[in-house]
């Protein structure tokens, strides 16, 4: 996945910098772009490559007891970490929303996890409990945790699906 893209002031063409990092890790992407270079974020790089991940997790680094990284110079400022996290999550949300919207109208077998204030909560193939999105099943049904049922996806949100029980 190759390096940073440098665009000197006034030049609209880019040239590869062999992966050299920006001169200042704490420089925001916006500040860096106002200077002489553009450093693509992970989200931008994935987008340019046409990569779409079904599930992602993202967190900002924080020191962990005993980690060698704690001793490295040049820690990234918290506000820069948050800016980068926000940009990544915006890209991930857009991808998730589009991928889930494509499931509307499809049939799916789901595993019922239980109920909440909105009704039955289930999960589809590959979904982990308490980590991934859920499938909410409309209506009042006599189902228990652990039941597998067939549903039709009726709506999609950013990370969750809504469904109706098939007969």
C-alpha cells in the first residue's frame, strides 16, 4: 500500500514519497494539506483502492502497561487522534450503511438473542453478540433466545437491520 503523496504548493500532480511519514505526527491532515503535502488517511487509502470492509473496529492508541510503544518519542496529540478516528469512522459508517441497504428485501436466517424495549433482537450470519449490529424483528412473536428463524430484511440503518418474520 505504498507511501504518502506529496503535492508541493501550486502543483496539482503528486509524487510518491516512499512511505516517509509527515514531518510532524501531531500535524492535522488539514494543516498538512495546507502545507506542501497530502498524507492520505487509512480511510482515504482504502477508498481509493476500492476496499470495503464488512466490519471494522477503530480506537485511538493509549499507553498499555509494559508496551514498548510507551517509550517511543513523538506521541500523537489527543486531538489529532480524535480527528483521525472521526474521519475513519465516517468512512466506515458510509460503507456499512450502503452494504446493509443492499440487504433490504433479502431473506436471511438469524439467531434470536433476546428482547429489548423495541422487541426481538437477533443477529445474522457472522455477527458477534455485543459487538456487531443487530437484526430487529418486528411484531410480538413467541420466540426464545437461541431460536433460529427466517426473516425478510425490511429496512437498514447504519449498523442494524430491521426485519419481519417469515411464515
